[in-house]
């Protein structure tokens, strides 16, 4: 069973898709994608990419080659959405990893106007997801001035498995968040706490992401970085939120 974090974010995936222009002025608006999320093919092994001597043997006629599982098969995205505020636009969602190995996943979000014209494509987040677990992601979205996002979709690829030597891979995440104190502000509220690491070495530039709700609906999101988290230690984090002051925040940290 996946942890409570995934259940807490499930509400994000059941909201109706909202045209951004229909929301009241000054309030953050939320668009939740209702189309399927595409999975990009995983990168090929380095020997296939770089070795000119590498060859591919054809299977005998009438015999299909044996299918081999790809690292990260079964990884998917849930609750894809876009939160738009006067200050910033951010995409959010949850990467679910039902496999028995920790993986690093890249998520690429594309936005469109109501005519289907692409507004932005390079909206990327990369997260590390423990085995049989899920991880929140938040990606910055930059669209042309004055443009209105009517729909969005996302593709994801498994960049690599996470080495056991880099820290625990299952079932508990090696980075955990302690404390989620919300600091109200009319323009940019923040959420603060501490990131705790079970990794055997110090980690630099740890990414912290937050999606926050009020009355059960997303009203703010944001991301930031912790310069350094010591080995088997913890460090303070602060995430600036784009949107309205929330009641609660879901916060995650990833390498």
C-alpha cells in the first residue's frame, strides 16, 4: 500500500477541468488535466548509444524476441494540474512508482490554448521516487504574456534506477520532511520546516516542492532548494508559495 501522501493528494485528480478565464479576478485558478499521461521511452543502454560495434541480432522468422521489462515499467503520473496566480504558474502532480526499485523520473509538461496551439513545452521536473511509493512534483510553467492555458498534458521518462549505495531505496524514502509551518502573506505566503536525510553522504541542492490546499482544493504551490543537507542530518527549508494563503501543505524533498 502506498503511503498517506498519495491518498492526501488524490483530491487533486478528481477536480473538474476549469477554464482559467472563468475564475474570479485575483484568486488563483486551477486547471486539472483529464487526458491520459504519456510515458516516454526509457533511455537505451550506453552500449546501444555509443558503441559502433554493438549489433542487433534478428529473431528467426516466425519467432518473436522475448520481451524484457524496462526499468521503471509501471511508473505513472496522477493528479496532473496547473495552478495559475497573478505571480506565477506552476504545474503539479504525483509520480507513482509501484515497482520494487527506486527510480529517478523526469516529467515534461506541455500547455495549450483553446485552439490547440502549444504555449509552452520546457516545463520540467525531476524527482527521485522510492520503491513502492509516490512523490509529489512541481514544475515552473512559463507561457507567453496574455496567453490563457486551456489544457495541458505531460510525458514522463525513467532516467535511471537509484543505486543502493546512494542511500536507502525501499520502502522508506531517504529524504523526509519534518514540519510544515505556513506563514501567511497577501502576495507570497511561505511554508517552512526541516529536511531530514538518511543518506550516508551530504547532499547538495536538495529540491523541496509543495502543493497546498484550502477547503480541500489547491490554492498555492511552489518549490525551492536547500543548499546542503548533512549526512544522516537535517537542514531548514523554506518554499515560497504562488497563490493564496493555504490551510495545509503537502511538502516533499528530492535529490
